[in-house]
C-alpha cells in the first residue's frame, strides 16, 4: 500500500492564527482515507453560515462528501466521525444535519464540546476517516444500536459502535452508558471509566481481538483535570501492560452533562502480513500527570501504520521544557514525533494526519510556524482544536500524529 495526495488547499487566506501555505485536505493510503477536519469554509476558502451551526455542519458535510468522492469512494465509506462543537446547545441543530448524510447508520463517532476552533466564527468541525473496499478487503459493521432513547441533543437513529476495516477496528467513543444505553455511575468518574472500558472490551472481542493486545491508540477526555486521578487508574487496569499511545484532554463537556469521561480508541488486529510492535515505551511517573502510572507506549508500528502518543513539551524521557513558551513546547513535541517516526522506520514525511490541541487560540501564533518547519510545504490532514486544558497546567500545546509508511516499490 502506498499513500497519495487526493486534494490540497491553501490555508493562507483563511485567517486562521498561525496557519499559512498548503494543507492536505484528503490523503488516500491503500484502502484508507484521511480527511482534514471540515468546517464552514468551502474547499475554495469561502466562509459560510456565520452564527448558524446547522449551516456550518452542512458545509462541513458537503466538503467531506466531495473529498471522499475524489478519493474514489462515497459517504457510505466513512467509518469514523469526530464532531467538535463550541457549545453543547449547537448539537441540537448540527447533528440532525449530519444525520441527513447518513440516513441508515451513523459511522462510529465521538462528540466533544470544546473551548474553540481555529477562528471564533467557527462553531462546528467534523473530522472524518474512510475505508474504501476492494475485492480482497471489505469493512464489516460489528455492532450498532438506535440511540434515540438516550436523550442526547440532536442524536437519533442507528449509530455504529464498532466497524472492522482490514486490520483496523474503529470504535465509537465510549462513556458511562452500557452498550444498550443505560447510564452507569451517575456522579462517579471511576464507575463511568469502568463502564467505558467494559464496552471497549466487549466490542474488541466481537471484532476478533482484545483490549490488552490490540488497542493501539486512545484519546481520554474529561471535563475536569482532577477526574483523571480516579478515571485513569481504572482505564489503565484493563491493558495489563503498557498503556497504548494516548492523548489526555480536558474538554468543556461531553454529549450530556452526566457524562464525566470518554474513551475514544482504535484497534489493530494482527494478520500474517501485518503485525504490530512497540517502538518505544516510557515510565509515566516522572511526568507528574494526575492519574498517570506505569509504562506507556510512545509509538506503535502496526503494518504500514504508526500510532504516536500525543506529544507535548516533554522530552521522550519526560523532562519538561519551554514552560510558558508555546513555540518551545511545539518544537519539543515535533522533535519527539520526528524521532519516533524514524525509530518506526519512516520519517516526518510519512505523517498523514496531525491534530494540534492548544489551550488558547492565541497559542497558534507561536506554535504553528514551528510545526510548519517540520512538515514543510504541505501540512498533513488534520485539525486544530482549542481545549480547556491538557494533562498539566504548564502544557500549552499537544500534537497527535498518525503515520503511514509506504510499502517498498
């Protein structure tokens, strides 16, 4: 499998702090399709729907539809959606619009209420992953359910909870609901974390894998940093060894007020021709993160894929650098990503998706030019999200990177 650029866009004119030059809007790598987080900007750079979350969601979905078609697929090939809104109330109007594009089954999804997007006018961003079937590899819906009874603003109809596509397993973000929709652990962060992990355990087993062996990437989101102290030990107990490459976010909120933790994860199940290996691990204790314990994987090579732990202003041995200096933190994060990609057998040029989390929109002015130095003339597919906080208050920027290393010619 080899990757190819499907579409690129010049971001210079979009007025996003720190952004300039060209960014990949869509990359196809074998059967897999990566799409940059889409907003109220058309693919020609026109801003539409100011003040109207429904109109912005519609424009984002129109962009996704065009991009997946350029890649050779259709909307039915979207397997994962992450929807960011800057106010939970926006879900009530944005989500029915998105549902209109997936009338039968909504793809595996996650929804976060976040502090902001690249520009203040942006209210909704939709991040999409696709998988296009061929004669030898077809995606398979593992489990779905109707969520109309959950009382989630804007959510109705059938939603995929797990899709297997080749070696990859895409999972719906899991919270304190059972797989059939009953809320567990009202007001109890640890109980909700346990329920989320029980769900992931069940879904991975249904897909033919396991949590301990086959989860390769996870995002842990809580609305308060202190919730990490009780949620993370519970989550970590399910892995039995090093924690998968992960990112910890403090967000404004989850789908409903009652939800206190969400675990968004990806699995990779080995086959005779594609196996995973840990590239590097480290001890979490020196980092001093609430709830952090044991060892964590900093990068996993899984077939052509490289899953990299979210990188911040720490060295790979957890020495903090650049306190109060967003540019220095971004540089350290990118140095770490560069090193890990090389250890995995690739280079920074093999990063196909990058998500930049900042704690204030103004941080972009300092961080993005530094990141640009590393990615060069073409920014990978990605998203830029303003969050309430990261693992420690000193951290101003975190960078998620996903790599894809081509097969030899």
